[in-house]
């Protein structure tokens, strides 16, 4: 059933103007998501040192960094549903407190399998997105929801915070100190969040049974949104984990320097998400998603090209032409890539708010699950391709292919379909 032409209805009456309580909820939720994202991404930095300590190959390194992302992806679906049932305030607070335990325990791990098992449990913090998105949206009027969800989504700046803080703490106190500090940070954040948040106006007002909630899976629009988010958020998450070791290996940087340069991708991919929400409110989710993916397609095409030497036969003999990506060019391109991924993440959930206002929690969970699975699978595939092809830029080659598929899907499902319908009406 097409809901685009129907008036928006929500589980709770939408406010006409965002009040002080709404802004307090937004700030508290964004802080909670930011801290969760720092913890979720910490293996992207810790893993660089652990790779040498545990003697891991590229595929094993990808698995190490991606394991927490898997649980964060899988748990988004039930947590999104529980948010509709019990309210975002209760679910987020419990999540912060419970996840502090495995985060602290990781400081005692010393074998590869232990990191993988404990990483599965601490990865639940990544599911905080599926809690905060519908929770925050219910406090804002429809015309401001794109901004509100984009602002909350800017909590992914935690990926950049991780790149600055984690290597410094590791260098000063050793890597085992890092998860202990982050465990305490989760507990402190839980207190701040509870004090700054408010009762969820949509708590307990979801209609039907839990099984009814998942009937939305029969809507093809949900699957399209899953595809979009799997490349925007999944690609952002995967590259945030992968780029530090890429820079270290490709350009011979230290861990601290590689992490700082990697922030050139993670920072705009986080901060500009709120801007993407505003653009989606003004221009529409489709326009932002479509043009953002085209820019990403161009950036990934350039980044995919490996360092190459051409031998040219001239009338005077042979000449050699060397092509490679300088550090400045890499940072500039990844900055743009991070920005358009941020716009795409925000526009995807503008689609959700517009098309599925009565069950945002479960749809957010489903789409978030797809994005998280993308963030889990991509680092593993990056490592497998690197082991197979021995080309470091193969990670960008893979993303280039995925973005191409997304563009084709948008064209067939939205642009071409809209043109056909327009002709039929005439």
C-alpha cells in the first residue's frame, strides 16, 4: 500500500513546535549515541596494534574489527521494536549500563577467539541508533524530523573521536586501559542521559502484535531503503574501521598520525549528517540520495585506481609514467566521500519518517540492521580481497561496485517508474 499520499499519522500526536523538552531529549540522546559509537568503533584503532600482537592476516583483521558491528546490526531490529513498546528512555538507559560490562571485560582478553566472543557482546552499543532515532523523532513536528534525526545521527562523530582519543590513550597507558575508561564512560553517560531525557510519548502505543509489526517487510520500499543504507552507513562504518591501517600500510604513517588523517573521512561523515537532514527536509529524500550517490561513485572510481607504472614506447626508446594517489588527494576525496555518505544516511531516514510514520521503530531497526550488516561484511570482504588480489585499493573497488548497484536500483524503482507513471497520466 502506498502511504506517500496519505497524511502522516504517528503513534503519538506530533507536536506543532519543538519545545525545550524536545531539545533536551535530542542533546541527551545524541551524547549517548556518540559515546556508544566511540566504543563500537574502538577495534578500528586497537586492532592495528593487536594485528601485530596476535599475528593476524588481512581477513582475520577484518573479522576482528567487524565482529562488534555484527551484533550492533542484529540487535537493531529487536531494540527498534522494544523502543516502540517500552520507550526510548528506558531502552537506551538499560543498553548503556549493560554494555559497560563486556566493554570492561575486553581489557583482560589475550587470544583472538576471546576478542571475537567478547566483541559480539560489546557490539550491542551499536544498536543504540535504532533506539534513539524513533525516540527523538517523536518529540519533533514532521517538518523538523529530518533535521532532528540528522542531528542525532551526527553522533557518529564518535568514529572521529575514537580516532583521536583511542591512539593517544593507547600510547600513554597501553591498550588495556582504553576499554576500562570507555566502560566508565558508558555508566556516566547513562546517568546524564536519564537526567536529560523524558518519557517517550510513543511508548506502549504501537498497534497490533509483534508479528504484525514485521508485516512491513512485505513492503518493497523497505528493501530499497536497506540497500541505500547498507552502502551509506555500512560503507561509512567499514571505512572508519579500515582507513587507519590503510594509511599506515600505504603511506608508512604511525598509528597516531594515520588515525588523525583518517578523521578527515570520519569527521565530515558524522558532523554533516545534520546538514543532510536539513537538505532532505528542503529538497526531498530522493534528490539528496540520488545526487549524493553519484558524487560517491566518482570519488570511489578515483580512489580505486592503484599505484601504477606505465612503460611507454617512444621513438627515442621507453618512458615511464607513474600514477599514484598523494596523501592530500586521498584525504580530500575521502572528506567528500564522508560528506555524501552522511547526506545519504540522513536522507534514508527521512524516507522512513515520511513513508512509515506509524512504525518508525521497527522500520528503523530493519534498515539499521541492513546498514550494520554492511558495516560487518565489508571489512571482512576488504581483507579477503586484499589477501586475494594484493591490491590495497581493492576496498574502494568493491564499494564502487556496490554504489553502482544502488544507482541502478534508484533509477529503476524511482526515476524510471515516475516517468512511466507521468506518461500514463497524460
